[in-house]
């Protein structure tokens, strides 16, 4: 079967002397791996398309019995020039694709989430400021599609005082600190309110959120802890630490 679809490049690995194996998140088939024969040769028909987080139009030969499909064509369907120039944006985008690679189920079409991912990369590329907001926003959308959207109750969010509160890791509930024994992540009121806000808003509104550097670091720790609690097996932590260190260096007006 020949399939033509849009795809986001999640990861590439060299294969042999001349080829690449690419992990793609596709609109038609979800996450899958393809062989790009000759992709490392000068003048390859794949050009420089197979680099994360490129947004492509691809054609591949699909057989359900194979774990590795054969890629025949790839071309850019959405250009993301800023991601190649801006260290912050590149780091954010690479964390997104790393999480998708590690946590999305194989060969399960998720067209609505695919659209979300495609659009958030475009917004990240175009963002004039506060691009970092889009990583925790994306992480919460990923949690939702995987079946554990945070359970936000406005009345509990409003009860959090200046002393801070906690994120209940099982439910995603944001609340004042409690004596309950269920696992929870303590955090400041600002970070917890930001978590609740991003769980319920769209990406354009998310870009308006302004936090101090310490609070954005807390927010990232909350979203990472929430995902890790639900999917501890195979949870990628390396670039999450890179992103956290990057956030520490950002100016409050970035």
C-alpha cells in the first residue's frame, strides 16, 4: 500500500553507509519508522528533510506485517526557519519530539493530536516572545491524548494561598496543600495557577502568560513530574534537564 501523508520527524538514526532510519509521527498512521535508502548520499532525493522536528509531506510503502516501512519521497510541507536559528526554540521543539517519540503508541492514528502538534510547532517558530510557554502547554495536550488530562477544579485553584499548594500527580488536580497521603508535587501559587491555566487554554492564549524565571522552572517541573508519574517506563529525562537549565538563563522579558 502506498501512503501519502503529512509527517513530523521525531528522530533519525544512520543505517549502513548511506541510509537513515527515521521515526515519524504521521497523520495517517501515527508513529512509525521508515527506511530512507540513500538518504546520506550527496544529492539524495530526500535532501535535508529528515531532521527533527521537520514538518513534511511524505510517501512511503506500507505493509502491516513490517515494523520498518520504506520511504520513497519527502518534502517540506511547513517551514520552521526560526527553529534553526534560535537556541531556545530549538531546545523546546526537540523536547516536544523526544516526548512524542518516547510516549506515543506505535501505529495508532491520532489525527486531532497530530494537528495540535503541527500547529504548535508553527506557533513556536513564529512566537515573538514567551515561546517557552508552548512546551508545558504541549505536555498537557500530550497527557490528555494519552488518557490522563489534568482534573482542574476552579474552586480549588482559587483556594491556593500565598504559601503555595500542590499538584496531585494521579489526577492532575491543583489544590491547597493537604495532609492526604497520595503523591503530590508542592509548588508556588503562581506555578500551580499557570499549570491550571495552560491545561484549559489554547496555544495563542498560552503565549500571553508571563511568569518569573523561577516560576517557569517550577511549571516545567510540574508538567514533567505529571507525565513521569503516569508513564515512568521509558520516560525521557535528558533533554528535559537541558530545557530546565536553559530556562534558568532566560531573562524575564524573553
